[in-house]
């Protein structure tokens, strides 16, 4: 893989701010109680046919049908999420540096080519899923990006191990956490720069990579060109894009995005609860989705239905996918295994006359999707079996 040394620019400059045309079709996200319709956009700086959740900073959702087209999500259909609008719309690859500093013996400022050559080049299939994927489906509803289940995607990520870079910088024995920062900044005075940290042991995990390619191409700018962190099995809040700064910390990271945001209640909570103990959202739970039908689709009453879908085991592989709510539990056939952290495609036959059903994933550690969603005020880590209703005609 040769990284493109030319300057990467969001195609068409102003396209980054283009509003959906009035004529663009609307997508129904089936959010309970609405508002459920979103505009779609045909062209958006290297993307096509995406659901527009927000224009600036961009939040684009992948339509469900894309997950039916193959196990890997094409780069131009891959979801996009940025927290702050101060994201560069062009990057000069020649001038770019990745700095590694803090509790290290040899602080480094590496050129792109030096990063690419810093260790063995490895490729790993992994699902990038926003912690808020499916947030819009929570009941009671919660504030935040009202995603349906298209804030996820599966890609082949190529890069070098983070630990090879850390070794190059000679991390000291005092290291406890490693903090990652991208090139994006907040436009609002005093707003906290987006930064995320991993415990040092997780940072040294053989699967954690600094990626420079996605599905065999340079990372799209909106997905983090030229470098991004990949933490297979963990929610994508840690997958820092346009990664330019790695700081080795001797203690806990108390920055806003670790200490205040992206935290899960450590005890059961209900709406209105405050001051409950919490911990950072991290590993993903198992999930399964039907990809060739949407809820509300009409199907012939007297015939069985061939279903296709994708599943993820979360932070380990998929052991089983089954249909529940069908006349009898139906076990799905799993397709090719691309590794523990990617999508696993599946297919199953839904018995004739079934109108309400869901697909349930169990991972290789025996964790199974629940039938009721544990509620949390930020709408993180949705993992309930997604029930679907078909109209029998
Ligand atoms: N630099 C930077 N990296 C970031 C973010 C961000 O706002 N800035 N958002 C994170 C979150 S919350 C998500 S869901 C993913 C989205 O990745 P994608 O846009 O490639 O799909 O990027 C992560 N990495
Ligand atoms: Mo996210």
C-alpha cells in the first residue's frame, strides 16, 4: 500500500457544506413517535446517497440496504460523524506529522511515510460503530444524534500496530494511559478539543492499529485521512480520526471526552436519575440486523421469506444468529468468517405467516442480545434484539 502523497481535498470544496437538494428522496428511520424522516444527499465530498443527520459538522448515516450489498461497507457509503466543525477540508500529506510525546524517552514527530514503515503492515476487518448507533430508537427518547442503525460500517483497515509506534518512542515505566488527538478543533471558544484515551495495556494490544488505508484505498478525508486509530471490538469514539498527536500519560485522563462524555451507568438507571456511578463506554456487545427488509415491508402471507443480514459479536466473534418470534426458533446459516471483529453475514428462512420477529446474535463468549433494552440517558450501546414487523398481504 502506497499512501497518496498529494494533498487530499474534500472534492468540490463547497460540496462539504452542500445542503440536500429539495428533490432528494426522504429516508424513514422508523424512530418511535417521530420525527422519523430525514433527507438524503446524493453527493457529499466523497460520499454518495447518504442519510443526512447534520451538515456541519457532518453526520451522515448509511442506509440499511448498503449492508445488504456485501460484507464490507464501501468507503463512499460509510457513515460519518464529527463532533466539531473545525475539521480541515484539505490536508497536505507532505507537511503532516504524527507527534508522540509525554511519558516517553524519545519524543517523535513522524512523517506519514515514517509511520507507514514503523512496523509490520497489517490488515484487519473491523466494525466501526458509534456508541450512539440506534440512539433514536431508545424509549423513552434521549437527546443526542438521532441515529437509526446506520451509524456503523465494516471495513478492512490497514496500518501499523500502535505498540510499534510506542516502542519507537520508548514509553517509560510510568505510562498509564495513552491519549489521542486529531486535527479537528472546536469553533466555540473554550469548548473541549475531541480527545480520547486508552489504558496502556489496551493501547499495546496487538489488534490496535494506526490505520492509513480503508478497503484498500487511502482513508476518505471524512473518515480520518491520513491516519486514524482502529480499536477493534470497541466503540468508535476511540477511533480518533486525522490522528496527529499521541500523548503518553502517567495517570488517568480527566479531559471532558473521557471524564464527562461517553460514559455508561454502572448501575441500572431510569429517566431523571442523577449522580450515578459510571464508567467509560468501551467494548461492544453482540448485535444482528436484517439487511434485505425494513420494518413495515409487505410480504406474501402464504410463503416463507429468505432473510439476509449481518451480525457482529462485539469484542469477539459471532457464535450464532437465530430468528426469534418466528413460529419456531430458526437458526441462521453463517457465511464466511473475516475475523472476530468484522461483520458476519447470515441467512435464514422465515416461516410463512410470521409478521413479527427479530434476529438475535450470541457471541463466542456466550453473550446474547437481550429482549428488552437497558435504558441509559445518553442512548449508548443499544443491543436489544431489533424486532421487525412485516405486513402480510
Ligand atoms: N478526530 C476525531 N475523531 C473521531 C471523532 C471526532 O469527532 N473527531 N468522532 C468519533 C466518533 S464518536 C465516531 S462515531 C467515529 C465516526 O467515524 P467515521 O466518521 O469514520 O464513521 O469517529 C470517532 N473519531
Ligand atoms: Mo460516536
